[in-house]
């Protein structure tokens, strides 16, 4: 069977982000996606209206049910929703130290809706950061996690908090012509990419990138290879993105 990525993420009814984005991106990477649902959200491609988090007991029960059944190589987390779910995932990861782990520190949806209490989630994420193979924050999340505005200093603060590697995603920065992503390993900048900035806003681009990376890592890519493959793939699916509402966020066409 294909190697498996186990995703801890929330359900997005629109299918643009969350678990459906994870499943589609991981499938496109060549791996198989297993799911531990962290929350049921009320949202569409344009707006978050609310959510109900899964209990930590149910979350761990979902994960443990598939551990002995599937060839899991990597964990990917997105929306976790509560400090209890963050602690539960940390417990799970410590039980399975051989798994690779891609931490996408989701705090706010692309539409701007909160996906949990930001202040308490930021504090709780400190337990997960040292357990991650790589973090994939956008610059908004990077500043929130560290309380530091300067991006280089904020990135180094994550390493002071125990990070092993960080991919800083620059889509929220004021660079009209391009988006700069930067990969750091052990505090050192090892690669950066600049891709043309496409028109519009996209729903689920961050989920898709992190999940494709996780799929490639599960299949044996090193981190630089996984990032390169994921960025190349994502640019292609964003160029094909569909527009459900005029002037609204676009949904990546992952197939």
C-alpha cells in the first residue's frame, strides 16, 4: 500500500481548505491520506461562521484506530481549534517519535475568521514546535507565534523555541509582483523561492502546500525536495483555481 500521511485538521464544508484540501493534495503527491478530524466548521469559501471542536478523547481515538492499520510515515496538522487538542496531538507524537511531522500552525482562515482563541492557541503551540520536522507558517502566523514583527528575528525565535526547520510563506506580505517563500533548517536559510503573484485570493492554499509536502516527505523526499515539489505543484493548481463567487476567494483546482 502507498505510504500514509495522517492529518489532524478540521472539516471545511466548502471543500476548499481543511481535510478535503489535505486529502486531495496528499493524493496528488502520491501518498494516501488518513484523517483525524479536529473540528466541524461552519464556513464557505468566503467566510467562517463558527466551529465545534472534537473532544481530545475522540480525536485520539480516531488516530489510534488507524495507527496499526495503515503504513503511516508522516503526520500533518492544520486547524486544531483548542488547547486540549494541541496537547492531545503532542501526546500522540511523543508516543510515535519516528513519525515525520508537518506543523501548519493555523490560527485564522484566509477569509479572516478565527479558528480558535488565538492567544491561548499561540501559547499552546509552544509544546508542538519542538516536535515538528518542519513548520509552515505564513507571515501573519509567524508574527503571532513569536510576538515579533521583523520576519528574520521572528523566524530565529521559532528556533529558540525548539524548531528544527521552518518554511516561511510570504503570500501576506506587500510584494505586489511576487511571493517569497524561505526555508530555514537549524536556523540557517537554505533556500528561497520567488514566484509571480497571481491575481486574487485563494481558499486553502496553505493547507494544500503543507499537505503535499507531507506526502512527499512520507515517500522519502528530503525537506528541500519536498518543498520544491510542493511549491511547483501548488503554483499550477492556483493558476487553475475556480471562482465560486465574483470577486471572492478562489478554490484551488487540485485535480
